[in-house]
């Protein structure tokens, strides 16, 4: 190769490096407390919130579920997920509470999840829309029945809106859909119904009124260090997001994990869920860090990957597309979220 050719190749390489997207900053260590860790989610995020609560029941103390279903409902089968755990008709029904509790006890005995006794001090807030054609109300009823077996009745609040579709009811989104719809970004206006405010109030107890979300910052952070392998092979995006109230920079704030639904990640709808689901206004006034981990859609193989994975709508894994341990502490997505929480809890770097 001539000297001129070498110089041209070198210049081209520099140009590629200059135009390559830069990695997001690391998730900050904020000295957060995990004593009152809570989680919530909608749709696949609702299933993920249930999974995370059950698998890490010693750590999690409350869960808010919008259009989700019982733990391990799909039993590792996409066909069962689509039938028993979404449409739930005829013989295709969700597991009964006794079946779910037996599964949990067996997994705990095998050391795959925390002991179910840790669930007893949790609080849960459940929401089902009567016009939800994606996750039928009987599926949420099955989840409520499970919690009534596992928790005191006073710890459970189950809210139903007859007109609501498959979406997060919010008063914070800039351009929400009508209440009865089930379309992206899956954030609806149902009069003054504030799902985030209601669930946080129930899970955390007495909280201060919401304030301006400008009393904090939405940050992007690099999700890749939390994954054992390539992010795309876990159907996780390179970047996640978090809302950090200004008061939380000095430490000792609580943490809430908010799981988006299918077709609701940043790659699909931008930051609409992160900004408009309604958590940030409450978090700003209540010293609450909100973690918004992000999935990414996969349809077979991906660039730089030799692994075939099918998750075309960017759902959280609640039926097993990442492997047989998806619902346990060994699940790749579960481990990643736990590692993010642990990082937030570490003392701030000086």
C-alpha cells in the first residue's frame, strides 16, 4: 500500500471514530437507600415488576402493576403468554394462586429467588382498564387473587376504570391519547386520574404533594456495564434513563424502578414514558430517584451478534426469550436491574 493510501485509510478511520456515537455517562453513585425500594410497570413492564418483586422479595417492599399478570404466568412459553396471560378465555386461563405460590416456594427452595415470606410486608397497587383488549381484566383479577393469598388485604389496592384502554393513565404527558385507546405511546388521559401519583402514594405511605419536575434532572446512562455480555443480546438498549431530584445529589434518597411496556421504550416513542408517565413530579418533592431501564427491539440476529433472539416489540422478558432463568435472580435482565440499583446505593464518588 502506498503512503498516500495509508494516509487516506488513517483519515477515514479517524472520521469514523469522530462520527461514532459516544457512550452515555456512567450511572452515578448517589448513596441511595434501598430500605423502601419499590417497582412498577405497565404491560410487559407490569409482568417484569411482578417478577422482580417476587425474585428479590427481600429487597423490594412494594409494586404497582398496570395491565400485568401473575408471576411465571407464561411458564416459558410464548404461546401461553399470548393466550393464558393476555386473552385468558375458555381453557386458556392464568395460573390459580395456589399454583403460583407452589412455583414460588419451589424456586425459593432451589435458591433461585428469595423466600416468599419476604412478600408479607409488601404493599401492592393494581390497575386494570375495562377497555383493555391487550391484557384482559381477568388476567389482572388473577394477579389480585394471588396477592390476596400472599399479602394482608389492607396492603392491596385494586383500581378499575371501565373506560380505560391498555395504557398508563397520566396527567403529565404533553399530548396523551384518549382514555379508551390502546396506541403508542400508551399514555392516556382519563380525566384527572394520575396512576403514578396513586401508586406511589399507596406504596410509600404519606407523601408530599407533587411539584415541578424541573426540581431534578433526567439523565441518560450507559446500561452496558450492568450486562454480562452484549446489551443487544439481552434485548437491552445501550442507554437507560433516571430522574434524579436535586435534593438526591447529597444521598439518602429512596429508589423506584419504572418499567415501560412493549413498544414504549425510547427507541420506539422517544422519552415520552420517561417524561410523561407521571413519576417525576412526585419524585422531585419526595426525595425519590426513578430508574427507567430500557429495552430494545430484536428480530432474529442483530449487528455484532451471533445470537438469534425474537423480541420485535421491545418487551421485557416475561416468557423466556433470554433463557430459561428469565424469571429468577439468574435472569440476565433481572441481574442488570439489580446491579443498577446497587450502583445507585453506593456512596458518591468524591
